[in-house]
C-alpha cells in the first residue's frame, strides 16, 4: 500500500512539473513544452509585399490584411518574416516572428498576431509616399539568402515558403523594365530570359515553395494580354529554374494564400 501511495504521489508531482511554468516569466524562461503533437517539420515563411506606387492601395491593404491573419494557420515552431519590395533591395526588413511553444495555442496566436501587426504598421509607414521603382528580383535574391540553407544531401527539417505579393512587374530603373523589355514580348522569349537569369543563381530558391500573388496595378492594366502572359511565364520559369519545389501563380493576389499554406506538407 505504501508503494502504491508513493507511486501515485510521484505521478502527481511529475504532472505538475510538466504543466507548470514560472509565473510571469519571459517566453525564454521556465519549462518549454509542446501543446499537443507539434509537427516534425516546421514552416519558415517570408512574405514580400510590393510598396511601389503603381500597385493599387486596396490591393496592397488586402495583402497586409491576409498576412496579419496568418497566425491562425501556423503551428508552434513556425516563423513568418516580412519584407518589402521597393526600388532598393537593401532596405531594412523586420526580424522574423516565431510562433512560440510555452503558451497555449490561442495565447500564442494572439501574441504572434500582435507582433505581426506591429511589423506591418512599420512596413506601411513608407506607403504614404510609395516607391517609384520595383526590384522584385533583388527582393527574391535577398529572401532566398535569408532562409535557412538547404544542404543537397540533408533531409530538410523546415518547409520553406516565399510569397511575393506584387504586380510582378520588375522596374528597377537600372537593369530591367518589364513594361517595355522586348524579352517579355511573348511567352517563348520570356522563358528563355528567365532561364538565362536563373543560371546566375541556380540554387537561389532550392527547396522553396514559391507563391506568386499578382496584385492589381495601374501598370498592369495598361499592358497587353500577351505581355501579361509573358510576365507570368517568366516568373513561373524563373522559380522552377532557380530550384523551387513548386510555383503557384494566383491572379487574385493573396486570395488563396491561406489555403496554400494550409496545404503544405508537414513530414
């Protein structure tokens, strides 16, 4: 009987230890544990939002709104980073926000969404005077380098996602202007141009799921249907040639982004 009593007391003590953290402690203190079964493979996501003046205000607002609501689609251990697409790819980006593990999921999500809201407000500050230029290639190069590198032989422990929410019209004022570049005149030439550029950084998007959410813009409205198709062909080919696992193009910008993230594999 004494042995049974001792074992029961031990179970109670261990249970209390597992579900107790230091009151009022910082998230980095106390006992860290997972609520439920956390996925073996977490998601590392970067969302790039176009702040150029050609993008319509309502389209950009929707992009930020969808991004802010991503907390309900992420799990403990996932991270979400925000970046801006402007004419200067060296602009400072906020640090990624990570879904923590020591708090119940609802509290995690609320805290996560508050952090994301603050970063979005900081990113939106320049929108009062939008950028003249759009360097999507530069932003992608930076995003690819920021994600945790994938070894060719190692099994990835993260699912990498880059979402580009933009009108997808490169116009950096130095190298390329997709509104008039002859290489974007038809689908065939656009694909060849994409392969040519991807050769310079062949592993830039290796292992990445690339979401291309096309935002409405004045520049896009002025384009011929053929050039619009050529630009889509360019980005899809560039993503594949740069090593992306999958390239998704959506005409309604961030409309399907949440569903896309929810469908990603968690091995």
